[in-house]
């Protein structure tokens, strides 16, 4: 069964953990110094927050799957949607080992589709994410990027 994924950038992690714990009536299933995640069943969502040097607010949305068959199904859906699909493949991100792909919706919101394959001891170094999300440089593990050169056709930062 698939699970909705929402990732929000926050300025004050402890304050946000308190707020969302009260809102969800549950404590996070993962808590780090810069990250927290709730794996909720009602509603069925993987809700994550982090302080990773980005502007506070919605970072990205996603669909998390539970097995390879669902991953193939969701990847096929990505390719039917209009947009540039970035197949990132195997990566470490958000304290997890995953296989993932990305697409931007018509409003420019990043959508991540992924299968988590295990835990990671670190957040992730951004390898692969920079290339996958270079258009908006706002994915969960993306390192800070310099502004695009003038006249390149890239959106302004």
C-alpha cells in the first residue's frame, strides 16, 4: 500500500516537533538533531520536517511505496505525466537508503517517488540530489547551490 509523503522545512525543530506531535497525537518515529519523521497510519502519511538550511515551508511532496512492484507502477505513472522525470536511483537521504525518482508538477512543486530499503546513520550528502533537483535546488538532501548564471534560462532564485 502506498503512503503519501510530505516534507516541510522548519526554522525551529523542537518547536515544530511539539506542534506536530500534538496535531498528530503521536511522537515522531525518527528524531535527529536536524530531522524528525512521523509514519502515521491515520492518515496514512510519511510526514517529515528538517532544518537543512532552506526557507521554511513546503519542501516537497511524494509517494512512498512498499515494494518493487509498486515502485515500477509509480515510475510508469511518472512517465505518463507531463514533465521531466529524473531517475535518481539508489541514494541515502533523510536517514534512509532509498531508490527514488523526481518530477515537478505544473505549479513547480517537487514530487519524490521512492522505496525505502533501510536506515542510514547520516542524513545524506546530497549526491545525486543536486543533479536530480537542479531546476529548483530544494529537495530533501540538496546541498546549497550558487545562483544560476544570467541568461541561462533558469528560474531566478
